[in-house]
């Protein structure tokens, strides 16, 4: 495990202060204790602000509500044998001048000793004067294997049998803390037996957990490739990679797909495609609103993008949908933000190029011309697809899809051929909207809608392509030059 190796390396290289970032305090304590018991002959001292030191009878309640005294105890302990001091929530006091001074003094005095101070915190608050003497380690959320072990333990403890593969359940829980998984399993077992419905219940639990992070949104996916009219090249590309995240693909030696950039004016199916990809590949879909990344506090934006990357990697395998990326990373804007946007973009681009986790990124943009050229460089995305306005046969398919949804029994009675000819330069979303408009008009007159109602709605609609024809023609030229790949044949 990466954390165990990193932690042991920090100890062997005599790092006195180890700052561990985690929201799973109990699990971290268990893991650290196990690592130390298995590899070292040592004593462990546990401290928190309310109870002080509480696991050693010689120092019971010592340094209670006194963080400075918690450090002073280290001065009095024999440094010849290995000892570890676990300090919880110490980030709340670390910026105090007396604490900083004491830590510096301890570092000078004990840097060749066998004493180690481990600060357990849910957020990083290392003051600048201490950064050179404090080692930061992130404690990751449980892996699928760790979750599987915990599920087996829980099922045995609760005397529950399951016909569902436990590995599949563990994978569905990936990205959640152990404590939440325990509560979720107990809740599911109390109201229902273990059945295929468990995956829907897990998805709901994960949705609530993700929403609490205020970084990503969890999207349920129900759309399939059949819900997309046209875009045959994109569909074929996706179908060929349907099993790219399986163990068979890994054993074959296939590199994991990185992601795609979907460009085209509004309403051409970019958002729908992101949902379809997750459904086609049977992966959870998480949406990132790029605007949420940027905060008013200095350094907050950079911190947020790192948090997004960390969370998405912990949730892998998954699809990360970055919607309307051109609205934030727009090369035509003169940013007066002291370089914040550039730094956030640099972090994102580096991750897109170098990531090895099974996070497939689907970025959408309404105008590729506004995107920074470095984002379009080969290696950021596997492919850049241009979703052009649908041609006649694609519009026929789009009309069929929506009419089958609204009138599954009578959709053949509509003159789809004629309607598709009338809607030249209409996007898929605009076609759906004219059908909806026709339905409202007919409903107001207390009758069912027909082809004439749709024709009237078409005649009163000005498609976006007319008002934004420069952008459309420019992106079509990009496709002709081969700078982007057409999603349709």
C-alpha cells in the first residue's frame, strides 16, 4: 500500500514531524498502530485536546486542554527507544507562536532520536516557518480490497449471506470512508435483503456523500446510445472502448483511456453524450462545475482543483464530466486574477497528461476557438470530437427518438420526413423544444398535437446557428482541416 510505504520511509529517514491529512481518524489510528506493531518495537502515545494523553496510565489526562504541554512531554521521554506521539486536531494550534517555537526547538534537539510526532488533521494548516521540518502525507480513502475485507467482516458479523458478488459491491462503495460504508451496509440490511437493488441504494448513499464535499456532483445515468440521434463516429469510438476498464483489458496490456473533448454549439448533444458514456461503460458519472473551483481567498482555487483531482482519483473507475470548460479557461479573456486561472489550468493540464488512474474525463466546450492552445495539444485527451448540427437523416432519428418518448404508440403518424427537412440548422435540443412547444399549444386547445403543430412551432423558432453562424462555420472549418474529429460520418 502506498501510504504504508510512504509512512515507513518517513520514519526510516528520521522525519520527526509527520503531518497526516485524513477525514478518517479512527481508521488511520488503526492502520498506524498495525504498521508500528508489525514493524517496530515501540510505545504509542495518543493525545487530544479534551482528554489529553489517554492510553498510558503514567500520563493519564496529562496535557489536558494544553497543546504546548503535549509537546513538552516529548522532552521528558527517553529518546533511545522508538516512541510515537499521535496528536489529533493539532492543526488548530500549530499557528500559535509558542507551539511553532517549541516544534523548532524539538526538531533541533531530537532530530537524531527515535521519537516521532504524528499530527492527524482533516485539513492542511502548516505555517510557512514549519514547512521545512514537517512532512505531509495524505491518507487515502480505502481501496476496493480494503472495502472487500471490511464487507466480509461485516457480513460474517451480521450473519448475512449474499448472492451478489462482494467484489462488485466493494467497487460500488469505492470513494467512501469506511465508517460511512458500515452505516450504509447496516441501513441496507435493516430495510432490505442483499439484492441487485443494493447498487441503486449504494448510488444514493454515494450521491449524498459527494454532495457534502461541495466539489463534485453525482449524476445518475439512464440514457443509452439509442437516445442519441446520429454521432455515429463517436458511438463507434465509445463501443470499441466499452471494456477498457475491465481486468481483461489490463491483462491484455491496453492503456486506460484518458478522456475526450466534445466541442460544438449548445444543444448538439455534448451533455447527453457524457451521460451516455458513463452508462455505456457502466461507470459512475461525476460532474464538475468549473466555476466552483474559483474562490476569493488567495490559494483557495489551487487548493480546490487539487481536491477535485484527489477525490476523482479516489472514486475511480469513474467518468469525470467537466462541463463548459471554455467559459472559465478562455484564452480571449484578459484575466486580472494575478495568474490564478493560469495556475489552475496548469494543474489540470498536467494531471490530464500524466494521470494513470482510471478516471475518464469528458470535457465539453461550446466554442473550441476560445480554448487555450495547450489544452488542444495531443496527449491531453484521446480525441477531440466536433458535434456539428445534425444532417437530415440525423434529424429524422432525433424526431423519432423524441416522438417515441412522448407518443410511444402513435409516433409513426407524424410526418417525420417533412419535419426533418424543415429543421435545417436546428440542433437536437431545438428539435426537442419545438415538439414540446407543439404539445403545449395543442394541450391548451384540449386536443392531441399533430405534425401541423410542430410545423407552426418550427416556423416561430430561430435556431442558434443563425445567430451564432460565425462560431459554427469556424468550427466546421476546423473539422475540415482535421484539427478536430467529426462525431458524425
